[in-house]
């Protein structure tokens, strides 16, 4: 199981936008006019588009420095996450139920850079449900679809079994998650807990769409396709 994090499992309370703006100001020396759209996108893509918009070339060196600064700032402000944000309804119960199954491995497929993903999951007490070494993250690629194959490769190397579309499920809240699953090779369960309504998730091609994660038996049945 590959879980998206933001607006699928947790709401970070608007901290991400603040941190992007503060890092831009610190590294570039001016207040950003705008931050690129974030929903469903990788930190690498958000960083590159934000820099481009302000006439700054996103060189590999600058992008790496920006991502490192984002992660360090999230870690420094981690205590704010549970104060400002929250775990979404049903998320903890779904993770706990799946973690109890010997036939399930849970990891993350998220636009967050790994250190940021770990920071958020730790802040909300969710880290123990995940094998984060089997996931893929926002610094690994510009777009989300290649992350699926990468996570499958990492899981296969770690567990000594093959992971393909037949036994990989991605759970997310945006059309980007749906596209990543379809192009990357996974079944997808979409949840309408972000800014994309259920009807739009269905139109994007999601095989299964849930209003949220609050119905634990229904969530488990959708994920395991039972």
C-alpha cells in the first residue's frame, strides 16, 4: 500500500505554504509573489515552478539547497504541526488495521521530500505504521508517475518479492495520484478529502472513490478489493 500524505492522511494547517515562502525569502532574498500550486505535486516540481515564476533558474544546486532548507525548516517547526493541523478522520484506524495484517506492507508515495514526509508522520504519531524505506518521495522525481516504479523497486529489493500493478495500491486525494497509479502501475483508491471533489476524481479515472477514510471496513475492502 502506497499512501499519499497531505489531505489523504493529514492536514498540515497551512504550514507548507508558509515554509516555502520563508525558504524562498531566505535563499533568493525577496518575498515570493506566489508559490506554485502544491496539491498532488512533488516538492521538486513545486520548487522548480516557483523559482521559474520569479525568473530564477532552478539549477540542480539551487534546487537541492532549496529542498534541504525546506526539510530543515519543517523539522525546526515540527511542534507546530499537531497544534495547527490534524490527522484526517479514519486515517489512523485504517493504517492500524492494515498494519496488523501480515500480508500488507504500508509505505508512502508522496510529493513531500522524505525528510518532510517523516517530519509530518512523526508529528502526528503515524510513523510506526510505515516502512518508509519502501516508499518514494518528492525529491526522487519531478513528476509522480515514476515514483510508483521506484517504490515497487525499493520494496522488491527489501522484501524479496515482486511488486506490480496486481499487488500495489496507491491511496491519494488528487487526479495527480490517479495518473501516477495508472501510468506507474498500481491500482488506485481516491479519497475526496482534499480540494478535488469525488465526481472529479471519478472523471480522472479512479477505480474506487471514497468520501473519506472514516468507514474503516469500507476503506479496507476498497484497498484490498474484497
